[in-house]
């Protein structure tokens, strides 16, 4: 049997638009952890037309939460891949109390536990604007925003030179409100859950992307040392 590994498990909590994906990618680059986004995994399942994807499609388009059963199956499979051995940044997971408990169980099986939970604290009112303008390089996944982060050369990705950008089907004003509501009803209670476990850190995520990155890097440096 393989030795249990002491891998870091960092959770980013925050409403849609808080910047979880952007900051998770930076933590990947800075600390060698692997970003694991259940949203990305679900979108891939939808695109592939798998059974899980077919079940998730309409739920996601409505801004509601996909069933714990589907999400947990997808997460479990992804966590089994060898590239996660050094540590993961969970982005968009857990989102419900049941998911948080299932994660504890899954980690316990491997002699691991949650290392740190970072709550990205933002104003709801600003999230609609953040989400409405966002788009992603189709080739490399780098995120952009019509207002806050455009490529240096219009229409050309800074990272890879790609010229095709995609917008998510659920990134529209109507769906955003449902997603914010789902966050407050089902996910925000996890802040208290992790606070009680002594692993919660809150950071102000209303500033510039680079400033939030510095704050997060300092925090992660301390926690992961
Ligand atoms: P955002 O955080 O901006 O809402 P995500 O990419 O994390 O974006 O999630 C997009 C959608 O995918 C959610 O609105 C939800 O329907 C589904 N989803 C993602 N992660 C989960 C999860 N852990 N549990 C249930 N549904 C999820
Ligand atoms: Zn790119």
C-alpha cells in the first residue's frame, strides 16, 4: 500500500465572481499546487455529453447547484489522479454541508485533512459586473474581463497568443442572481463550519487582482511552510 502523503488541501470560498478561479491559477503557479475546479470539471462533462454532463446541463444554466452525488463522483475521480499528490486548491468545492463532510471523509481515508480555507470577502453588488464582463482564452484558459483585465494587445491572449475567447453560458445577469442566492443559502454556512475547525482565513477580495494575489501568497506561504 502506498504511504499516505501529507498533501496540502487549500479551499477557496466565495460567491461567483469573487475571483476564486483567477487566484487559484496564481496559487498553482506560485506554489506548485493543482487547481481543481468542480465548475470546470462539470463544464467538461457537459461538453463531452457524458451521463453526468447531461444531468448537470440545465441545472447549471439555471444557476442552481448540481446534485452532491454527481459532484462528489466527479471530484473523487479527479482526486485519484497522480498530479494531485502534492496538493490541491479546491475552487468551487465544497459548496454544501454534505460536500464538506464528504470531503472530510475522503481526505481521512488518505490520512489527510483540510490545510486552510480562504474566504474571499466581496460585496454582492459588484459581482454582477465582474461576471458579466468575463471571458476566457479558448486555448489556454487564461481569464480576462472587458473592464478589469484586457489583454495588452486587443484580441490576443497575453499568455499564449490565442485569438479565440469564450464566454460561459451561465455568465449572464439573470443567472448570476440565482448563483448568488445559492451561494448565500447553501455555501456561506461553510465559513462558520471551517471557522469552528480553526482553519479559516478571511481576505478582502474587493481590490486589484495583483494585490489580492500578494495577500493570498503571503497567507499561503505561512500556511504551507
Ligand atoms: P461560479 O463560482 O462563478 O459560480 P463555477 O464554475 O464554480 O462558477 O460553477 C458553475 C456552476 O457549476 C454552478 O453554478 C453550479 O451549477 C455548478 N457547480 C460547480 N461546482 C459545484 C459544486 N461543488 N456543487 C454543486 N454544483 C456545482
Ligand atoms: Zn491563451
